[in-house]
């Protein structure tokens, strides 16, 4: 068999942990090879070894059959290995071309950068792989999906034959994911090979040829995707059986908890993003808001939680007007908020995880008396939540930054749910998490519902919306444009509604009444 | 990572040693005897009780300006304005010392509080401009330094005196000077201010580590978004942090005005106490305890240096070079960390 990349018995240690323990991955020419594993399983470490960012303690790497020693990313580049990072490495005020040639600029005889020539080359590359990127556009003006294509172009421009994609779909909308899959296929057609780092099983089933499963730093198995199924992959990845269908009983909605009337909210650029939104949410139900990113979801949550001023309209919580209340007042009125961006909003990453557990309650008894903090009580509470919510951390004094994404999220959920709020807002609660953590979080949301709380779920993952919600509210252009029951719809219909078609059109085209 | 704490202690110590070694090399290259130079430095700081008293006197304002910079830094703010806050604190202390007639038990605390309040106002202005209008505190504090310097000079000339360069000496009821301490140290200018400075360090530690105020201030310093999400008032915390920082620096001014000099004179330039405070805070890793240690080092170096020209014919400027080198090594602590990590790996 012809392998383009072989990583044989790789071992990489960090102080205190073995991140990669004897892992072997062999990538064939012209295949899409998935690297599947939970958060923290060691996928990224392995790829950073391949890319020359880390040196392995043991093992060898072969590229096209030849043993190589990759000590820095430049060598990886020269060997034709390119990486599309999860967090893009782009200079925002620069154009696409300027970003791509950065560090590798074609020069005229006079020493000036030959931008025209570069633009032409990039245009050609873009056309060849169907990327549809405008070489003269500024990065700050193009969408996230486009930015990712620029990253892809960057590796191609540098002559990459093997492309590593690190969780490429985490930041994309459903439509962008579809486009990306097309792009991957056309790359393969042109003779490139792809390593796809992911924990999304559906993507693997859809696009990959073979898959290597990594669990807790060990290579578990490499298998042909066509001979396996989602359930097998999931149990290999997590090490136990996973239930995919979220277990839940019929909702039993009671009195209205949240009532939003004709709400208008502007974004930071002073453009109306929420435009006359109406929404009602009752105790004991989960309402899922489906919508493409940028249709006002973020602004809606920020308006409810007091993080953003509203222009007009009212927000009532338990028949009390909370419009434009300060965040603390909103919290105290009984709102819990699992924020979309857990690093930016959910946690103070440099605080110990224990202190993060009282981020909204530190000033209350028993965590402080007067202005003096009572660390004993704080850590007692923290320990309780860490246990209850299975937050895996070396200790309660460990900085939140050091925890994996899933454990950070479990900590936030523990903190928010523990306050027992009447309204729990969960914005993309499972973003970037693996199936084990997702299962846990969904269960918790449903538990809260069953306790008679109202849950508002915002997610770009349609699976999640359909699985967890009792009612789906489709948000488009700052309004709720449709309300559907999850059992009476499907992804196609939702997709069309999210794109602005009206209900009957969408239903007709998908055979739903 | 338990080794992290060890690193935080090791890095400044190694920086200091590297700074001293580099200083020795410079002395050697310039034709001076480094051993004689450092002996003179040591004697200049600890040689006899007089020098020791002078060293303690120098340490006192350094602790306070170091706290002023460190406190603001913990909430994510760069207080480059400690210099101006020192000057207005000094002025306020002397002003109250001269203008008020009261028994010591009222007069002295009043003068000290006036200094802290003046410094706090000088910190409050950049704080509120940052919080409300987003003006960067570095720019405003630098400008506030000049405003403090020239306004103070003008007030000394035309309000406190009749076109003189220096005010009268404050009455004993407002003075921190102590005959007992002076007698103990062969009439150095050591005064009771060191107790205030050490107390201030304890106050900073307490606020930062033990109170909800400190919890908020640090949270705002680490992550404003999460602080806002958690219901903290970000702008209030920015203003508060700058005001408290300013109060610390204002106290440093009181040390000079009520302790060391007992008066205030027209200044041709900055006192540098505030600017040195930036280095003290950096070397002390922005913690209260670290600031005290760093202030001791700076006090020793500054006072000891005075003895270098007479003791070893080494110019005092050399001490400034050594201090600069120490700061350089602290700032480039990354290199030291890297070397330490290397050693650790090979040791395994």
C-alpha cells in the first residue's frame, strides 16, 4: 500500500501526562483520513508532532516512504504538509492575497512585492479547486467560511499535498459545511490527501475513507468507514455505549415564564439585528431557536440577559418587566445563562475553577460576609458542583484555563443550573464538545425542564435543536418566522425556513404539511 | 503545576543575579574593580546604622509607588501616573501640614489622608476617562504627570510661598520624623513612614486576596466580558482601581513631604519615585509581598550607590545601568524560564 504519511508508534509526553502513547497513523494517497477522538484525547498533539510544533519522544515519521525528522513547521511545509488551523491565523486588515503570501512573498527584480502575480496565482488556485475566493478582498470583510478557504488556499499556495484540517466545521454554518465537504472532495480529485481531525461522527461517515480512533492518548483502531457505523465509532471513541436519541418524555408546559414583545435590538455597529421579535416561553418546556448565525440570536440573548440595551419592546420574566435591567438584576430575577463563547463570557480563565463557580454569587452569603470572602464556603460549593457535574480537574484550585473545553462547559452548566433559575438560556451549549459531553449536557437541560424550568436553547446544530427542543422557533432576519414541532419537521425544511422561505413553501418542497 | 510557583520566585532572583554579574562585567570593562564597587555598594547601604536608616527611608516610598503600579495592573490597567500622584500627594500633605493648626493626633492623620486623597483624585481622572470614554490610561496618566509637576511648582511659588523655591518646614504636629529613629541611626532621615508603607502592603494584599472588591478587580483585569456577564460593573471597577492605586502613590508623596523633607520644593524634573515604582511592581510580580521585596532591593541599590564614587571611584550611573539590566532580565524572563526548563529536562 502507498502511504503518503506514516506516523509510527509516536509517543509524546508532557509533564505529568502522556499525550500520545504509541500511536500509529498511516494515511494513503488520495484519501480522507479521519482522526477521531474526544476532546483531550491527543489528536491535536499528534498533528502538532506531524507539523513540527512538538518533537516526539519516540516513534518515527515517514513521508512518501522516506523517514523524516520534522523539527519545525517550515520543514513540514517543505515536505508538502499544510495545516488548516481551527483558530485562523489571519491578519484581519490585510487582503486575502497579502495573507496568503505572508512570509513567502514573490518579489520583482526591484525588491518590491509582486502582488499582481500573486493575485493571479491565487485566482488560478481558487478556480481550480472551486473555492470562489476573491484575492483582493479584505479578511475583515469576508465570512468565517471564506476565511477558512483562505487558510486552505494558503496551504495550497505553499505546495501542500497533505492537508490537515483541525476541527474545520466547528465554526461553520450548515451550508458552509456542505460547501467545505465539496471542497474536500475536489482536493482529493486533484490528488491531494487529507487528514481530518474531528469528533463529529456524521462528518466522518459522510466524507471520510478511513478513520483512526484515538482514546486517552492511545491509538484504538483504524477502520474503513464503509464497514462501520456511527454507533461503533462512538463507542470506540468514548469507550462505552452512547445513546444518540436523547431520552425524554412529553413536555408538560405550564405558566408563561418569558414573554418578549416586539423587541428591537441594535448590534455594535448600530444596525438593527432584532427587528420586532415576539417569543413566549413556558415553564416546563424547551424552546429551541434555529437560525443561521448573524440573524440576531446573539443580540437577542444579550438583550434578555442585560448585556445589551434594547431599542424598544418589552421583555417580561414571570410577569415582571426586566427590559434593560442590569445583568446582575436579571441574574437575581432568576435567569441562568450558558454563554455562547465560554472563554470570553463564561469563565475567568485565570481564576481557579473553584472561584469561577461563584462568579455571580460571590457577594452573597455564605460566600462572603460584608466584603470579606469566605474561601472555605466557596470551595465547599465548588467541590460539590465539581463532583455533581463530573468536572474533571486535577483540583478545585486549578486554573480554569487548564481544563478541557468539555470540562469547562460542565463547570459553567453546573454553576448556572445550581442557582436553579426559572429561565435557563443555553447558547450553543455543546459547541466543540464530544459526544460524551454532549449527551451529559442534553440530559441536564431536559432534567431542568422536567423540574418545571423554562429552557431557551440557541444552537446552529440542527440535530441538537431537533433532538432537545419541545418547540422549534426559527429565527430569520431578527424575527421568529416560524414555530414548528420537532417531530413534524426535518433538517431540509428547517434549513429553508432559516434561509427565509415561508412555511408553506418549505413544507411543500419537502413533503411536509 | 507546582513548579510554577518556584519559577515565579526563581525568575526574579536569577534576574537580579544576572544584572549584578552584567554590572560587574561592565565595571571590569570600564577599568573599575567590581569587587571594590560592590563592597562600596554594600557598605553604602548597610555599612553602619546611618546608611541603614537612609536605606529604610528610601525603601518607604518605593513600596508605596510599587503598590500603586501593581494594584492597577492587577485590574488590567497600566498606571504610568504614579509619578504625578506622588507629586500631588506630597503637595497636599505639606499644604495641610502648613495650613492646619491642630494637635498631632488629628493633624498628622489629616495630612496623610489629604495626600492619599490627592493621589486618588489624580488616579480617578484617568480612571473615569478610561471607563466612560475609552481613553487609554497610559496616555492620560502621562499627561497627568506633567500637569501635576507644573501645577505643583506654580502653587509652591505663588500660593504656598511668595515667589520662593521652597516652602517652610511643617510643624512637628504633622511630621512623621522621629527623633528616636534618627537617634538610633546616627541622624539619618529615617521616619515612621515605613510602618505606613508596610501597612499599605498588607492592605493591598487583603483587598486583593480576601475581599469581594479584589475578586471583582482581578476578574475585570483578567476578563472584562466575563465580569460584565457575571453582573460586575466594569467601569466602576476601573475607576476604583485607579483611585486606590493613586491613593497608594499619594501616600508615597506624604512620606517625602511629612517624613524625609518636611517641606516641598519647586522641582526641575520628576522625582522618579513613580517611574521606579513601575520597575518595583514588575520585579515584585505585582503582588504585595513581592513589591515589598523589590522595594527593598531598589532602596538598597539606590542608597548604596551613593557610596560608590567615594568608596570605589565607580560612578553612580553604573547603579542605574545595573538596575536597568535587572529590569531587562525580568522583562525577558521568558529566556530565563526557557533556560530553567532546559536544565530541568537534562536533570531528569
